[in-house]
């Protein structure tokens, strides 16, 4: 009895195995036939593929851009609650002081900023003064206090922190890009563009005393020094200009270099000097802290901006453009779906006799239905694959241009879960575009079609 049951089980397993093989073989034959049918009309197939790929590629590129931009903006918020600087555009103040991708709105005096920089403020946990204006080979030199490292959770990987004027600590990205090492020296350039005519060659040279560990934040792509270094470099140039003017007027020259002040005292000892802005982190978010921005804007010659609010405004500005592009991409995909439908529908008129012969040879209406559906799905998959390749290739090209312009690192090798949803949408469009032609193919009248020849 047990032997009979084992035999029956083995027989059933063999039948299932052969049935599966046969079905797979038939499905592979249908898939192969679908591909040959598409390849038989290359121009029509290519038009459908290109339209589909353009729509999918544009949507995918928008996903990549939005995601990576959002990651950059959110990571570099660094818990900063308020940025104080010169009057002007609040968004410009945020972009220049936190993201280092815009020009500063101007400078503020230390005398004005003293209430926010003095230790022991009841509302402020951390206040980091920034001095901007110079760069080295396109990477910005930022004067700041060591407290800036705490905002970005940065640590020194090699060397030490800066301790006096003209000592610098390079971010990881800067050090790698410019091959900077501890002990190297360089001269800064005025402004944020690479121009040999703007190099402060006659001023003191900066010295690299440390290199930061990578953090993935904006601090990786700047060069840090103290605030006084900006004064030393610029006043050296001003002093030399005055010296040369004096030489011309008096008709004689002075030997030796013109010395600029060293500014070895703490920052608050120079109330008449200027800084660019202050990054502020509150101890808590009570009513007084939240009201500080209004107080500064209404009662001082400075302005205060909240990073989160300004970045949301930026998202809103970008969102209008991305929505328009997204709708354009959706329209292109829908048009490509219509193109697939027209292509398959028209091809049925030329293949009616072929489909009738397939019916005579034993193909069921269901198999003809599946054949046409497979053609639509094949076009969708190929169009999706081409579109994804275009979007990631385009993102890689765009990443190179954005890195050159803004020093931010983007990548085309990042793949998002939204792209899987995009694949599902592409397959859905391919299926919908093919379903009417597939129904018509399954209803092929054998006798009438063969009679018509």
C-alpha cells in the first residue's frame, strides 16, 4: 500500500515537471515571437521606445535630483536655529553662510555682533562667527572658531586645529581634491572664482596644520581658519597699496615688507572689525528664543534668518519647476503609450493572416492574447531600461558640472525605490496600451481571414 502511494507521488511529480517544462517552453516561444514581431518594424518600435525612454528618463532624473538635493540641504542644517548677518536676502544669507553656494549679503561689525558672541548668553548655546570672502582654487576659506566642528560633528583626522592667524584645517574633500597635506602652504584668492589675477601673492601664506575626517556634510568642502586671518590677508594688501602710493609721492622706496597687524587677541577685543555672519544654536526653543529673529530684524541694522524656513521656501520655488517638468514627463509617457497602442493596432492588419494560421496550428485565443500583451510589455521594459540609463547617465554628467560650479558631490550611481514604482507604472502603461489589440487578436476569425488571403 505504501509502495503504491510512493509510486503515485513520483508519477504526479513527473507530470508536474513535464507540464512546467512544456509551459516554460511555450512561454519562451511566445516571448521570442513577440520580440521578432517588434524587430520586424524597427522604425515604429524605435519611435515608441524613444518616446517612452524620454518620459521615464525625465521622471527618474527629477527623482534623483530632488532626493540628492534634499539630502544635501537637510544634512547641512546641522541643528543651526538662526543665522545673523547683513541686511539683504535671507535666502542668500542662508545659502552663503551654511551651504557656501552664494555670495554673502555683506559684513557686520563685531560691535553689533557682540551681544550674540559674548559667552553666557541665556538663550544661545553656540554662536559661531564666520568670515567669508576668499578661496583657494575654487574652495572657500572660512574664518570661524573651533565651535563650528561641533555643529557638523567633525573631527581632526590628521594634524591639529588652527591656533593662530594663517593656520588652516582642510576639509576631507578639499584635501583629496587639491592633494593638500599637513605642512603645505598656499596663498588665498580674493572672491570665490579661480582667477590667477586675484591671488594675494604678496600677503602671508596660509599653512595647513590639520585635515578633517570625512563627514558627508558641507564642512568637507571648505578650508577653515580663524576670523583674524581674513583681516591679516586683506590689510596686508591695503598696507602695500598705501606704501606704493607713498613711494610715488615721496620719490623714494622703503626696504622690507609691509607688516600687517597680527590680531593675536580674542575676537571681541576688536569691536571695529567686521565678520560676515553668525551661526546660532539655541539652548531651547522657548518663546524668547523664537522671538529673537523678529527682535534682530526690527531693532538692529542686521538681519536674522531661520534656515528651515528659508530652505522650505527654496523647495517651494524649485517645486514649481519640477512639477511642470514632471507633468511634461507624464504627458510624454502617455503619448508613448498611445504610440505603442497605435503601433500594435496597425501591425494586426498586416498580421491577421499569420494569426489565423497560428490558430489553425493549434494556438488558442488566450495564446494570441498573451502574444500581443507580451509585445506591449517588452516595449515598456525596454523603454524603461533605456530611460533609466539616460537618467543616470545624465545625472552623472550633471554631477560633474555641479561639482565644478558648487563643489557639491552628486552621483548618477544612486538608485531609488521610486524607480521600482516607476517600473510598475511603465509595465501598467505597456499592458493598457496592448490590451485592446490583444483582445482583437484573440478574436481573429479563422475562416474569414484565410478566405480573404
